[in-house]
C-alpha cells in the first residue's frame, strides 16, 4: 500500500488530501492488480508500482468528484466534461499507469 508521505514527498502529489488518499490509493492498487492479472506488467524501477498507484489514485479521486474534465477555460468559466464514461476512465488509468510501468495489453502472464 502506498502511504500519504510517499504521495506528497516522492510522487510530489497535491490533488488528494490526506483524508481521502487511503481510499483512492486502495482503489488504484486494486485496478492495477487487475491489470497485472490480465496483462504483462513490468516495473522498470523500484518505485514504479507505487508511482503508478499515485497517478491512478489522482484520476480515480477526480473521477469520484465528478466526471473527467476534458477542457477548461478560466475567463468566463467554461468546463467541458468527458462524455465517454467508463471507457474514458479506463483509457486514462492505463495512460497514467503507463507513465511508470510497461504494460502489454492482450498478453497473459
């Protein structure tokens, strides 16, 4: 399990507060475990898996608040949400995990 100290000091995250981090990290770790069962996942560095969990936790936390924001404008406030639903979430999670891990989809272990 990734702790909040790692999230703040190593990952340098700031999107999730300490109260909400354990739940978001647990959900992210569970999703990653699913990827590890269905795909070939390689961790190139000693902290790769924990960094991926942090990145995925941020996505899951933001998705839990509302839908993923596809674009935003500050002047005259304009927000556009991603309307693709779960498919967009899955793609975003894989993309974030792929920053830190090598994930080969469609290849069993």
